[in-house]
C-alpha cells in the first residue's frame, strides 16, 4: 500500500448488503481514434468520425469490464443510467441492473451514439453519487467531465475508476484494460465488504490530464493537469511484488522529500511546483503547501512558507535578484516537467533562476519516484516552457531525485522534438 | 479419459504431457507450537562431576524457551517442511532468473564434510591442506577474473559487494580523496550494489536504460565528476543483454578518478570467454553459490569472493592466505578494511567451489558458459512462440532473459505473478523482477548448464499451457494455486512493521498476546 492510501470512504463494512457499483459510459468516446481524428471531443468531430465510418466501441468495452466484474463477484449490484450511457453495456454483460434517471431534464435517453455531450456525462455521475464505486468508460475528456461532477459532489463523491475507451488515455485514473477495470472493481468491492483496513479497500489520488485536441491536431501537444480523482488503491497490489521488497513504495515520496530538504541551504528560495511529490517536500518542512499550485518556501528556521499558490507575476517578483531553486515533479505517464500544470514557472522565471550564475543542474531539481520513471519506458522527460530557446537550453541530462540520497541522471528534451520523432 | 484407455493396454499408464503434480500439504505448525514441557530428544545421564558454578552475572535467570521435542518429532517436522518446498533438487529451477540455479554435485558435500572437524584456531602448520585449498581457489578465481588477488572471506554475495565498497572507500581515503561520496550503478544491475553503497554512506546515482535497453552512456557522462567514487555495474545485466560498450563505461569513470567495480555474482555467461580485468575493472566479485555451484543457502552462510587489481591489494579483508613456495600461511594486508567474516571464510563452501572447478577444468568452465548460453537461447526460442510473451528490446541475450507478459496481461487481465503462481501447480515456479518493474508484467528465466533439453521443453510447455488457460479462463488462473502447500498469502502485512515477526517471540508478543 502506498503512503497516501486513505481509509475506505465508508468506514463501516457492509455485511448485510452487496457493494453497489455505478456505471457511466461515454458512448462516443474513442470514435475519433480509428477515424484518425486524434480525439472525439465535440459534436462536430463525432459527426465527422461517424461519417468516416467509425463505429462506437466504448459501450462494448464497458460491457467487457462489467463481465469481468461479475465473473469475480457475481452478486454485484450495478446501477446505471438508461440507454447507451450504461444500460446497454450492463445488460450486454448480463448484469441485473438498476436504472437511475439523471435529472434535471437531461436529453432523456440519448439512444444513438453521437448525441451525448459532456453535460450528459456530468449529470449521469451526479445521479450515481450514492454508489460505492463508479466505473466510467471513456478517455481523458470523459475523465475531465467526471472530475467536474466529482468536484460538484465534494465529500459525497464516490471513488471512481476509468475503463479505457478513449483515443487519449493519459490520465492515471484508468485501468490498463477493460477487463482489468472489472477485476479491480471486484477487488475493491471485496475489500469494502471485509471492512476497513482490508487489502484493496483503500483509495489513492490519480491524476486527470488531457490534451487540447484542436492544438494536438495542429501538431502541438499541450496536455494539462486538471486535477485528481480518488481511485481504488488495489492497482499497485495487482502489479505484483517480490516478497522482501516491501517498503519500496511507501518510502519513496517521503525519501525524496527528505533528500530535497537535506539539500536546502539557508537564504535560498525554493519554488515548489504542483504535485503530490513536491507537496511532500512542503510537508517535510512542516508547511502546508498546495497540491496544484506553485508555492515558494525557505528552509530558514526549520521552514518558512514565503508565499502560497502564487501567480506567474508574483513568482517572478519573488525570485528576481534572489538565489532560488525550482523544484518540479514529473507528470506520470507523460514525463512532462515544464509547461504542464505549472505554467506559473514561466520562461522568464526560469531565466531569472538559472541566470543567477550557477550551473543549471543545481537550480532545477526534478523529482520522481523510480516507479514513475520506469513507467516512462525509456521515453525522455519533456520540457515545454513555451520558449523553445529555453527548452533547448534545458535539453540534455538532468539529475532526478528518486529517494533519500538516491538519484538518476535522465534525458530531458523539448516536447516538440519528442512528438515530432 | 485417454489415460484410462492407455491403462487398459499397458501395464504402467503412460504419463500425460503435463505432469499431474501435487505438492504435499502438511498443515504443519510452527515448531514452538509443537513443544511439550519435559519432552527430550536425548536422555542425558547424570554428570559424574559436580556442576560448574557460573558467576551470577553470566547466569540466565530462566532457561531459554527452546522447543522441547523428541527426536522423531523433530525429524518429522523438518521432513514435512522439506516436502513443502520447490528447491533446485526438486523442480526445473530455471525460473529463478538472476539466481543462477544449478546442480550442486553431492560428492562435493562429502569433501566439505571431510574438513568439518577442523578448528578455526588450529595452528597453521596443522591445516596446511585447507590453506592450500584457499590458496589454489584464490589463484583460480584470479585467473578467471584477471584480477591480481582475491579474498574468499565474505559470507555471501552481498557481503562481497559490501567488502568491495569498503575497499573503494579505503582506497580513496588513503589517496586523500575522501570527499568522493557518489556511487553510480544501473537500474538492471543487482540492487545489492545500490544497497551496499548506500549502507556504506554513499549517495547513489542509478542510470536508467536507454531506448536500446543498454544503460544510458550519455547519462553516465553527465553523472561522473569529482564526487564519483565508483561505478558498480553488472554485465550482462538482469535483462541478459551484454553491454558492448562496457570498456567505455570503465574509461569514463577512470577519467574522473573513480574506480570501476564489476558485479560478477553471476558469471555463468562469460566464464572462460571474457574477464573483468580485461575490460579495465579495478574490482569484481563472485557469488560462489551462483557460478561455482555451492548451495544457495537462503540467508547463508553462502560464500562470496572479492577480486582486486594490484593497486587495491593492500585494502583486502584479512587475513588472506600466503604461500612462500613451501608453506602456506596467513597475513592481514597492511591497509586492510578488516574482517568481513570470522576467520578465513565459509570453509565448506570454499572446498565445494574448489572441487567443482577442479572437476570442470579450464575447458569445462568455458563449456559451462557455452551450454548455459545455448540453453538460454533455446528456451527463449520456445518462450517467444507462446502468444502474448515477449522479450523487450530486440537484442541478443547471454545467459538469462527478462521476458514480458504485457500483451497477454492486457488481453486477459491476468498478471505475470499470477501466471507464475499457477505454474507452481505443475511443480515449477518463476520470479518476476526487481522493483520497479521497467519491463511490464515481467518474468525472468535463467536456464543454466544443468538443465536438459527435455527439462526446458517441459518448462516451456507448462508456461504455454498456463498462458492458454489465461485466455480461456482467466479467473481460474487468478484463483491458483490449487495443488500447492499453501494458497496465496496476503502480502499487505509486508508493508506494516507492526505485523512483522522475524522471531517466534515477536510473533507471540505482536499477535498472540
């Protein structure tokens, strides 16, 4: 279990009732993929995809996940919304399902593929707020819609798990395959049944990222970090372990934070970028820093929060003429270090920091767990600061802190080069 | 069933293609739970002499809580446990990749038993024979590695790595370069290298593989500098891929004043073919229980050997055996890092390794490597025919391969670990990989020279069968094992120090009280 595993959402086990799994399908997800449209966001693209002969496949993939879930836990109750947004897939999989009608006045039963919108996904999620786990089939765009609805629900939101069915599936909230989503859901359900503390009943935060499809079609890749969703923690357990290697996972984020703090020098301003890893650095200093914002800290007097959640302009003012170090984490699965979710760390901010004289390597600290680097499968880290000249200056090899007194030297290149390749 | 029909025709039923294995399941308690007060294995007669009065300060207040059992029950207990194992003498042990599981000839145990009566404090004159074995084994390993001298004192492979890192530290300190505080290793080198360096106080830089599966030499170029103490690297790495630019790696580290240390724990693919010193390495180590056929002791005592170049000889652990042309003796090198193990080392294993090498001869050692590599490539050919199995990076492999079930896993939801567990229902097993998993859904196979073609065919057939089960009935595979001593264990407690109980006393304290 990772250290940021939370207790089960519902602390009371359910000895007297089956776990309820919700299902939402974005029936048009993945349409644009085979059609070569690089995505499926927007009705126009969806119509174009259908015109090019694309067939909807999200519903079928959702059914595969439900089938896997039922194979593992035959009694699981599936609650979904009518039509192609869930009902069809659930029935296809042979699930005796309960239907909930989204309100208020949604576009009723969307019926045929192509007619649903992001709003329908959000409404469906809101209607299914009472489930123990919500499965959704779609891509990164769908994940964003789910995230919006989850934010609206606040503390009432159930944990979710993505069934990969979209063109772009970069977000960390997806299982590796539809069947895997079903198995994971079953494992989570078993965990809940057996009560708190049971293996599989915990959740972790997983990132939601998405590309701007219009820019992507022009050859410009600009994924953004939108936030995070709580997903079953069992994913880590499923990847298997060698006995005796325990402790590797939980220690790593704290180890990284400890190493960063150990390297901190008095009088230097440290710019902590967004992410759970950099947030752990703040925690190690005894400070409360933001998950998605940029914070400026100093190590003096055991840790000082100079400014929290700063804008680009504020940040520029805080680092200009001062000795500063930028501490950034890596976006999981993609490798972005600069230009994704941390636009506050702008080219002029970086220039101000590394222009101070010292070698770049000491002014820019990149943090990543070994697992995160392993997941890049040999692909380089990416910089897309918005200033190609600066990106090129950063190109080469950068030290990445992977633990306490542990690091690697990893290739970093400009995002445009990587995606042209 | 077919077997029933065949049975009617033949006096002994022919065997099906896959063996109908079933492991013993004794449901055996912990030995402490079997204890009964007053029970004894041996009735010792009353001593004729008065009891020795120990001083109060060294006397136990109460006797140790040892299990009290009869001989039969002790024997039965351990025989039962031994039946619940899949050791190298029972299964086709090619699945424990990186561990180099090979047959340890039983006759060598007889030789080891022959020196069991020696006392480590006997005068040198009375143990010339065993000192000669130490000396000759050292010279043979020096020849095999190209190194100047070899210490046989370490009690395990990791202890040998630690001794090497201690020598590296002592060497730099002696040269007034104690500021060197970084050790560089690679992701596919054995993690003991990183662990030992870190335990010794070094900061560890781990190089990731490049797109071709080789350690990234550009990353090494960026990593080396005045703080570099050493490079500690395995070759071929755990992927089975040999790094052809290894000399450049060594030269890069030398160019900044660092030392290069070759992890040759497993030298099975290169015996008699290439040598550590020939690539410029300053230090290397062997695990005698891998390449040189002494038993894997599962926690020891095993035996490791550290080889060093002439420049590092003064720092060797001591004592080392000397020979003046007539007499064998012992001495501790002038700047020795000290002892890494009491006395000379784990002598029974030194004797076994010596006997094994003597039986092989120089040509035999090379034949070991050639056969191991041939076996590995034959098995790889068989495994890659299984749909869903792959070997990432299109590279020639030496003595082992880290494979991937990624494709099978994505199609079926069955994970590599689960396939390995199901394979145990057929009397074999495999290990996945060190962490983190760079190869997705990994499994690592290493058939040494010990295994026959039939063994490899059977092993591949078992994996092919389980892979096809994963496609037709993934839930069945996930529910495995069915024919094993125990079912799956919940590994979550491994992350919880409150649940750990390395001793019975701790178990009683944490779980029974």
